[in-house]
C-alpha cells in the first residue's frame, strides 16, 4: 500500500479537524435529542392514554350516576308504577279492536319482522319464528307503536302517543317526551323500563322489535340485555348498577350494543322495575377519536386510541376504518381475520365486537397494568409505540385502553434530525474537503516549486561536488607526490649538511696544515717531495670540495624550484579552499603557511647559492694555486719566501673556506629543518586533502540524500 500524498493527508486532517468536533457534538446532540424526542413521543402517547382513560372513566361514571340518579327519580318511579299497570291493562283496553283486524294487524307486524330479518346480518334461518312475540299484549303494543307508527324505521321514537284511548297511551304521551329528550340530550341509543316479575319491557324510547317482549324467557332473554336485566333483578339493596358489555344485539341488526342497568325502588323500598340504558357506540367512539380529530389530540396521522374488552374484541371503532374503509378492509385481508368477520365489518361499518386484538399488552391492561411499549405491532401489523391502561367498568369488569402511533411518525422529528445531521455532515464534508483541497493546493504548489528548485540545485551541486571530488583526489595525489619529494629533499639536505660538515672539517685541517707549514718552511724545503704529495692530495680534496659545492648548488636549485612549485601548489590550494567554503578553512591556513615556508626555502636556497659561488671561486683559486705549486715544486727552494706568503694567503683562504663551510653547514641545517617543517605541512596538507575528499564524499552523500528527500516530498505532495 503506497504512502498517502501530502494533499490527501491535509484533506484528511481538515476532515478530522472539521468533522471531528461536529461528529462529537452532533452525536452528543443527536443522542441527547433522540432520547428527549423518544421520551417526548412516549410522554405524548402516555398523556393521550391518561386523557382517554380519564374521559372514558368519567363517561362511565356519568352513565353510572345518570342511571342511578334516574332510577331514583320520582318521575321514573311514577312512570314505572303507572306504565306497569297500564301495560297489562292494554290487552283488555285495546285487545278487542286489535282482534277485529287481527290478520291484517299481524301481517303488518310480520312485515316489520321480515324487514328486521333481511336487514340483520347473520340472522338465523328461523329468525321470524324465533323473534315473533309469544304474548298477545306484546303484539298489541308493537302494533300500536311499531307497525302502525307513522314514522319510518329509525324514527319511531318521534311518536308521542298512539291514537287509541288506553291508559298506556295516555301515560306514554306524558312520560315519553321527557325520556326521549333525556336520551337525545345524553346521547344514549335507547332507554328501557322493565317490569321485574314478568320481565316485560313495558317501555322503550326507540321502539325496536324488543319493545314489549319478555326478558325473562322471551326471544332476547339470552342477549346481553337479558343478562343485565337478570343481574339487576337479582341485586341486593346497595348493589345498584350493572353493565352488560358490547356484543351483537339482534333488535339493533346485530350491531354491537352494551347495556347498563339499575333497579327502581318504590316508596315502600320494593323493587318495582329495572331501568336500562342502551349505551351508544358513537359516544364512546367520539371520546376515543375526539370526534375524528385525531391530529388535534396529538395522535398525528397514524395514531389512534381504542378499547378492547375481556373477550379481546374491540369496544370502539378503528381510525383506519373510519378514515378509509376500503383500504382498511384491504389491509385486514392480509391478516388472519375470517371472511365472515370481514363481511360483518363491511356491513356494519364497525369493528366493535368483531375484530380481535389479543396481545400480551392487552392482557396486561386487562389485569390492571399501565405501561408503555415500543417496537411492537398493532392489529394491522404496523410497527408502533403502544401505551395501555385498564378501564374499570361499572359492575367490576375491565376493558383495556390502547393508544398507538406508528414508530415512523412518533420518531419523525428524530428521523428528521437524523436526516438533517446526515445532510449537515455531508455538506460539512463537502465544504471541508473543498477548503482542505484549496489549502492543500495552496500549500503543495509552493512546496512543489521549492522541491523543483531543491532538486535542480541538488543536481547542480552534485555535479560541482563531483568535479571538486575529482580535483580533491588529484590534489591529494599531488600533495602525496610533493610529500614524497620533500622527504627525498630532506634526505638530500641531511646528506648536504653532513658533506658541509665534512668540508668544514677538511678546511680546518687544511688551515692547521698551512699554519704548520708556515712554521716549518725549512722543513718544507726538505720535505718538498712530501709536500708535493700533500699538495696534490689537497688539490684532489679541493676538487672534491668543488664537486660537492656543485652538488650543493644543484640541490639548492632543486630546492628553489621545489619552493616555486610548492608556492604555486599553495596558491592553488588556497583557491580550492575558498571554493570548498567552510570545509576548506583549515586547508586555507595550511596553504598560507606552506607558501610562507616555500618563500623562506627559496630565500635560503638563494643564500646557499651565493655562498657556494664564493666557495667555488675560492676552491678554483686553490686548485689553480695547488696546480701551480705542483708545477713549481722543484723551484720551491727558490721561492720559499713566496711560498710562506702563499701559505699565509692559503691560511686566510682556508680560514674563509672553513667559515663558509660552517655557514653552509648551518644553512643546510636550517634548510633541513625548514624542509622537515614543509614535510610536516605537506603531511597536514595531505591529511586535509584526504579529509576534504572525505568531506566532499559526505557532501555528495548528503546531496544524494537531499535529492532523495526532495523526490519523496514530491511524491508526498
């Protein structure tokens, strides 16, 4: 995996710096907000649950109070007593007239039952024979207030009294308007007065086919109306209100109906009747749906609240059915509901007593628990938030109140926040990337320019360093050769010094001999032959001295030339030291010292040449004199005085030669010392040249490293 470029790293850094705090703050805010929004959704649902629970409880409490209060009302007590007697007297009062047109009257009444059968969903096959009233009084009163009632079905309650002149009709005309107004005002479906001994419904407001029938053993004795009558009938004093839960009720076309009952006591404390209210579905639905205004109660577009009974069937309608029946029925087809129940819902346009919703949450509510749940499903399989609570009904039974709202809608604000966070994150990412790209480009562009300059400069420096490396190598070789030459010159100088010492010693000896000869001029005459030999020997020695001085001149000439060359080398070295910069400072000082030594050596060599010239002149003169002495040795006697004078001159010359030889010896020693210093300097110069060469190599390596770094930086950028 290749290394990331600098621009990529910069963009990544900007993303990290730009999005890091945003992500941290955003995640913290999202976490905090999500918890708050979730809690808010639960709180709203809980508030709706509590509100509906309170409303339903108040409603049932109102019903409880109303049925209890009305059962104790003097008017109801009077109506119960009056209508009971009039009910049974009606058979005698109007029976004769009924019998006169019996067939026609019963046919008209039968037509009403035929209509009831045809409009009742899932009516039994023997509905007519099952529902047909067995008591004659029941048929007579149904004839008066149902079949001959001029108002259509559903509006029979508008008739205040029949046209007959019975006591029942008179009392009905007296009490019916008041009771009808009560039912209309408080939203009940119907109101019944039931005689306790026979179980006859002696009065009802809406005059359905249950009017005047017997609840003790009649066609509707096994309905919930018959059961609540029997409960109230069996009640002891103080146990006053009973509820029969919703279930299909045939007189209401098998629509779900619920009943609440309370005994009626006369002034003697005797149970004179049973007051029963048929509870309206619409009123409970109005409470649970807020009259169709779900959104205003905080349930939004998908929330609803409904009631479930102990049989796990609905006790209030579904919002989805009310809003869109076709879509609701289509959704139900995908559930496990039977076709028969689906048809019932379609016919009655209600789910009350038909649709089941059995879950652990409903069971918990029916046992009295109140709770909130998430990640659960409703009766259509939608994921919802769910709140449940119990509803305590009059008589001690319980319903489950369920409030739901889809999780998607409940968490809509959270989802919007999540979407907004993503949008902001993407926008911030784009902005940060754009800014990072801009700054990365503004940084990488000059860096690229610098890298190009560094790369070009390093290449040029590398070329120059290569040249300097070659020159340094050549200088090292030259210095090494010069060092060798200087060492050889030092050796020659030492030899010259030794020869100069030897010449000085010979000159001193010659001086002693000359002085000795002056003292013995007479002996010289006698020993002329020996003197000739000695003079010849002196001549040979002087010739040798002449040769040595010639060699010394050659050496000094060589030293002078070497000094010139050394000076030139020192100057070149100084130039190269300047080029080498910081690394050539030591080499520059060495070059200056070398040039000074070269100048001193040249001057010393010049002085030696001068002395050697004088020695050669003296030596040549001595040679000539010796030659003449050799030639005239035979005439030595004649010129003895001249010989003594000559010996004095020889002594002086020899003395001067001795002094010159000593000076030469001293100069040669100084030259040897100077040459030694030059050799040391050349060694230092050689060491410096090697160090310079090594430094140039290090510079070359450094330049290569710099070039490599520039290339790496180029790749990074």
